[in-house]
């Protein structure tokens, strides 16, 4: 489990309908629940459900930030940021928390916006969030499960999120941006770790947009090396696992 996650769970007990854990922490919780190994992770990615979020949650969140001694300054600009919280005073708290969401209906954003404000209450400091694509946000709302009292994204929904992250980071690196190759590889490997939980009978409906992303991922991954043995995956191969994913999501293999 992520270092410090026990305190996080305790602090947000009773608010389970207002957030969902995604990313490596969700993978870690799910894999641990299935008694399967997962890589170390120290960050918590949390999606706030804008339709459900309350002033009480906002108050609790800021109390938690203060208690943990989190920093929320952008290292590049020195400006305050309200979507990423890092470097708590002790290991009793996760090293970093990042907030994601969709933009509230009453907030008008530029077409190229990557962040959205999340006004909560006049008496409580606002949060902001990294913008989540609308299609993926809708998938998240329908694809939750509870693991040890924590709302997490289900494996069949986490896989498209991880696939999309891999596609996006790979594209950014090809475009000349500074992207750590380890981060790209991490998302690819996580797809295969999670795919261990897919069976011949597993099915997940995807929106057309996400289905296209998933097909693109599976097509491109065919040319990628995946060291299943190093991931602790045995008794299968990459082709069998990708075939299972095509089947799970009702996609046609064009290769």
C-alpha cells in the first residue's frame, strides 16, 4: 500500500461518493486485494466527482493538507497551485496528491485549458483540478468499485486510462517534449499487470472515443517489447493477453 494511505483513508471516511482513486494507487489496492504483486508507488491520483462534492469535503481536505504540512507551490513559477500537493512533513502521508476532475458546468474554459477551478464554498479555499476528458470522466463514474473501504476505478476501466496515458506520453516524447521514458514504460507495464485480472468472460463497454484509443494502444503495443517475466506474469504471453483485451472491450483486431 502507498505510504501514508491509511491516514488518507481515515480522514475521508464518509466521503466515498465524492472521489475516486485512479492511477498507480488504485492498481496497488486492487492487486494487493487479489494477492498479486505491484510496483512501488508514492503518489495518490484522486478524481473529484463535481456533481457530488460538498463544502464538508472541501473543509476536510484543507484540514488534511494543513495537518500533513503539504506544499502546494509550483516549483517552476513559485506560484501557489491548488491541484498538486507534495512533500508532507512525515511518511504518515502520501508523498504527493494530484487532483483531477471535469470542469463544472458553470465554469467556462478556453478550448486548450488543462486545469479547471473547482469552487466549493465561499468560506472555504477553492481547489483546482487537472482536466479529465469528458468521455473518461463518464467511464470513471460508471466504473467504480470499493476496495477495503476506498472507492477505486475498476480494472477494466483502469486499463483504458493507463493505455491513454501511454499514448499521450509517447506522443509528447515524439514531439520533442522532455518525457521520462520510465514513465511511458510504467503505464504500458501497468496495463499488462491489470490484464491478469481479465478472464475470457470479462466484458466492458467503451464509448466510441475510448474504444478508438484502446484500439490504437493495442495496435501500437504489438510492436513493443513487454517483459512479462519481470512483471511476475507467467503461463501466458503478450499476444494472448492482448487478444483477451480485444475481446473484453469488443474490439476488432485489424492486425
